[in-house]
């Protein structure tokens, strides 16, 4: 019964959605779509309706259609909110934590990259700290902040800052000798050197750091939210697990994957706009 | 000549990770006039770019420095703008912004409008108006280089430094840019130093082409003046009568260096062992006051100090015996007359070329020309008197003795005679006699005079047989007289021993020039196994005032026997080149076409420097400056052939390329 209701919207909507792209981008769009379709079929075959264990795709769709798919923004108070709001709450934490990490990471990275002594002093420390798994920071941050939200943000911050620092440092250190020589011969002021040479030259590296950083923060937020609770996609998954709502978990995973992918794309799109042609 | 830039004895030493060091540049001395265009040319790895960076202030000289308009260069600055090899434009800035960045920073004091028009003007100058808004990524190599040149010129540098500016461009673009650069430089009278690989480019653009030898210890091998009048054009310069001569000269230099590089690459490297390869040496010497350093090194323990167990000083009968002793490996090393290592290397007479190394000058001066007392009685006091006597007695040919045809005595006597209009081969008869037989021959009237080292002049004076008409201080003060000579093979087999030998002798030379030691040395020299003559014939000049036997009061000659002071011991290449010209002048050897290579291999300033540094003494080679002897004829080390042509009395000059490793290759092929 549930399977039948789930099939209808799929067969009605997807062809329409496809036709808009079919004309010009068929060659690019078709292979992944076919792959997804094949995957779905295999999944459906492996988990037929009524089997114990994991639900099949049709079952997932049926169980989550109302309200989770069609009403992403419903709000029943407490933690009972639509997936859109859940994601938004997580993104907010990531946004704050990642922004702080970017600011601090780029700043520290430049400082370390330009000063050999500081580099020698701090680099070994960072190399050790960056290997600490994100969740290992959680207890200490809970102890320090006493509140769940700042703790989660801190975990984001501490997770994403290392790749940003390290890449920025490398970027600053890798400024081609030629550009430095130009600056030396022209006796550029520090400020001008910073703005016209150091930053532009390090930008590709900085963006590499940011991309890795955003990926890591999205990884960390899910785990952190599972533990600290409150509104957020991580806790949503955890909550669904506790209530044995496997379909909700699977749907949430799809959301998490898509959002992570989009975050990565946004950062790399920004990079492509900022980095000059010759540096790529 | 007002010096605008002086590169003052620059050394650049790079420390190596294994604790030793690599001497990239050695003793670079170059003075540049305002508005001059200088090219640095040489094989890759010769340190051209390093030198340019030192002038720019981007690199620091390990010793010496660069002086621009009387002020030492300590750091980079816009007065010495560089056009870098790979343009070094900032890829995130447009053409306009790249130039503006430089102009805004350097010309802060100008109002904004002026700066803008300067940028515009220079963009127009290199014809890039249509590309103002483009980024370097959108430009071709030639256009990028034009931007780099415009950026450099826009800030009005005093000195423009170009590091292979056109290296990466195609021939057509390069040609156009060269003319453009030339035009701009002429208009703005900017002084330029350019590093290049391209011989034609160097000739087209430069006033002087400075050729650097291969590293390690790269130094200036030759400087070529390019006297083509300006303004020049690419099509016209090739028609200049001396264009191809100059071009060939540079290419010949580069080929010599290439051959040298190959030889060094194939040379078996002896792994330096702890200690010396050989601790007992046989060293040949001729009984003369000049052998003092050898005697002192042995008797005062300098040989022992530097690790030798036993050194035999072999008293030889003649300079020829010394030459054959080295050739047959009977002796390890020897005191040689100054020209002998060069003459043996080129192949004097019928002999095969035998590379001889001299890394130490043992003494300078100390020779004199003695004529029979009969001439004195005839009123001969000067060279012109002597010429008159020769002219008067047409029926008689006077015979003068010299010690060896490649010795300074022969070359100097001939130079002295020729400068007085006496042809040493036609008007007199010169014969070779060992030094210790001179006085006896004079007494027996076999000869009428001679040029020899002490004590053999003073002995004739003391015995009233002759008088000294000139000492070498009158002819060329500071001339190299005796050198240490060893075969190149021996050096290659005993590198450590060789350095130790130089060090021992260098310290002995130092000891010899200490006036308070002279009495002691005199006692040593008088021993029968060394000079063995009476102290009173060694004393004049060495300790006491010098008596010429002319009735004048004896004169104190400060530097008559010079062993160490005034950079005595460095086997400089310029004086080596002078010796080569004189050997060729009298037909003793041909003039080697590859004279740079010959000098590099014979007069090993690098090995001398190594030994001197280990003793914490100065390792500087004298500058490559022109010099003159008593007659005022200027010898320019960049134009040896011109010097030879200007000398009236001489043989027909033979120029020959000397292939040093031919004999070796033959031996290898046969075995």
C-alpha cells in the first residue's frame, strides 16, 4: 500500500524534471541518474517490502513523505521540526564555527607563514593537535562552556581550523621567490606587500584549506549534535534511531550528503572567482 | 673615467650541507661607466645570475661588495631595477596595475596624475596600449617581457639589470625587443648589466662583453670591447668589419670553457684521504739566493709542520735538468723559472705538451744584468751606450748568457735589449749557461755579459769582472722570478700533498721576508749543499746595500729579494699572459690560441687560494689591470695579440691551438 502511493509522484514528476535538461546536458546528466536508478533498484531488491532490517527506497519514501519531504519547514515546537529547519540549525552552527575558524586560521596561518621562528615553534604543536578527532574535543568544550550550543560551535571551530592554518601557512611560504624579489627591489611597504602580493599569492592555498575545513566541519557537526542534542540534523538522526525510525535516518542522510556537497561547491565556486587564471 | 658601478673583488661562497663550501664566484673586479651596457656571458652554472643578484642586492657577496655611485649596495632598491628571467609579473594584476604598483611605490612623491601619465607613457613605449587591461595570463611571452621592461624603465632606475631577458622568446620577437631595448636605453642613458647566453645579442647590445669562466671559482676570463658605433641596428652590426672576429673570439672562449667543463667532468676525482698521499718528496732546486724558501722550509721545519717526513732538496746542475727531472718523474716538484711551466705545457722546442701546474710564486725580482768590466771601461753606463758600442764594433758579435730560454732572465734581457733598439737575435748572441757557470764563463771571456739571479752578479762585481748595468727593479719591479712547478698528473694524484707543499713553502716565504731572519737564512744558504758561496756575494741586495760595481755608493734595494710581501706568492694569470706573449715574441713557443685555457691550467690561482685560506692569508689575485714595464709600453690583458703587434723587434708570431689532452687520449687509445 505504502509502496504504491510512493510510486505515483515519482513517475509523474521525474520525467518533467528531466525534460528541461535533456536537450543539452543529457550526456552529463544521464550517467549519474542511471547509476542512481540502478542503485535504487538493487537496494529495493535487497530490501523488499516487509523484510526486517533496513527499509527499501520505496518504503523510505512512503514513510517520510508526510511530513518530512513535503513540509520541510513545519515547526511543532521543541525538537519536532521539519528537516529544512533542522538543517538550517546545523548550518547556523557550522556558519558561526567555520567563520571564526576561517578568520583565526587565515590570520594565524599568515603569521606563521611569514615568521620562521613562530613557524618552528608552533608547527609541531599543530601537527599533533590536528590529528585529534573532532569528538574528542567535545567533553572538554562541554566542561569549559557548560552549554551545548557553544560547545558544538567550538567543536566545529577546532576541527576546521587546522587545515585552514596549515594551508595558509604553506601558501604564504610558497610565495614564489620572484614575487618576493619584485617586492624587495621595489621596496614595497609592508601593507602593500601584504595586500598586493602576499594575500593574492596565498589565496589558492587558503581556499584549499577552506574547502577541507568546511568538509570537516560538516562531518563534525553531525557527530557533535548527536551528543549535545537540541535542534539540528545530527540530533534528528540520533532521535530517529532511538525511535527506530530507520526511514527518517536514511532521508536525513540524503539531506546531509547533499548539503555537504553544496557547501563544498560553494567554496570552490568562490575560489574560482577569486583566484587569477595563471595561478591555477 | 668616472666609475659608476664598481664590483669590488666579489667572492660568493655557498655553504654545502656536508660542511664544506662551494666557491661560486672568485675575485670579480669590474668597473662600469655611466651609460655603459655590459653583458655577462658564460656557460650555465658559471654564476652570472648570482653576480647580477649581488649587484641587485638580492644576494650578498661573501667578500667584497658592490659600489654604486660611491655608496655600497646593501639591499635591493628601485635604483637597481631587475628585469627577471621569468618576467615576474603579478598574475592577479593587469598590465596597467603591474606597472602602476611599481610607479606608485617608487614615485610616491609625485601627484597621482603624473604617476598615471608615467605608466601610460611606458605602456605606449613598449607598444602595449591595446593590452592595458589584460592580465599576464592572457599575454604572450614577448608581451610579458615588454611589460617587465616597461615596469623596470618606468621607475627610472640608475642601473638596469637584465637576467636573460629574451631567453624564452622566439627569434623574431627577440630581435624586435632587442632593438626596442637598445633604443630605450640609448634615449634614457641608463646603465645596463645583462646576463645572456646569446653571443649575437651580447654583441648587438653591449659596449663590453665580460666573459666568465666555469665554476667553481668562476672569474672574469676575458673582457671584449665592442667598438661598433651607436646607434646600432641588427642588420648593420653584422656588416661591421670586426663583427665576426669578435663573435669568433667569444665563441672560441665559450668552446674553451666547454672543453674544460668536459675535462673536469671526466677527471677522476681522488677521494681526499686523511693525511697526505706522499710524505717523502724530492724537490729540485738551483743554487741561487732565490732558493731560500726551499732551504728555510726544510731547515726551519715547515715541511715537517705540514706533515712531510722527509724532503730531499736535490741540487740540480741546470734548469734543463729540472725540466727533464719533472718530465721523467725523477723529482716530485721543483723550483722553476717563471716561464718554464707555461713553456713546458705548450711544448717548448720539439717536446710534447706536458701540463705543468704552478700554484705558488716563490720569489720576485732578485735578478740583474751584468756586463763585462771591459764595457765599463769603454764608457758604457746605459742601454744606449751599449747599443753604440755594438754599432761601433760591427766585426764582433757580443755573446750574452742566460740561464734558460723560458726564464725571466732571458725574457727580461731580451725585452731590455729590444726596447733599446738592439735585436737580441741579430745584434748580439744569446746562449744558455747554467747560473753557477756564469762567472767562470765571463772570466774565460766566453761571454760578455749575462742576466742571472744572485749571488752570481755580486760575485762578478766582487771579483771585479763585471758591473751591473740594470737590476730587474729598473726594468719591471715585482716581476715573477721563480715558481713552484709540478706536473699536472702529479697534482691529480697527490692533491693533499700538493696543498701541504704550497702551505709549507708559503710559510717559508713569509719567514724569508722577515728582515730579522735574513742573517740566519744567509748562514743556511752558505752551506755547501745549498748555494755554498761566500756570504759576501749573497749579502748585497739580500741584506746589505746593493753594489753595482760602477763606483757608485752601494744602494739599499728594499724589494730586491721579495719572497712574500706585496702579494708575491699568487701566480696571477695576467703576468702569466705577459709571459706567454714574450715566449711567443721570441719564437720560444707559439702563442696559444686557447691562452685562457692554458693559463687556467698552469697558473692555478684556485689551489694557491685554497692553501692561502687554510693559512688564513689573503687569497686575492691581482686585478686584471693593464700594466707597463720601464719603457712605458702598456700591456692590456684583454688584448695580448695587439700588444705583440705593437712590439717592433720580434719574431713572426705563430698562433696555435694547444690541445693538451691529445697525448693522453692517444695513450689511452693505445693501451
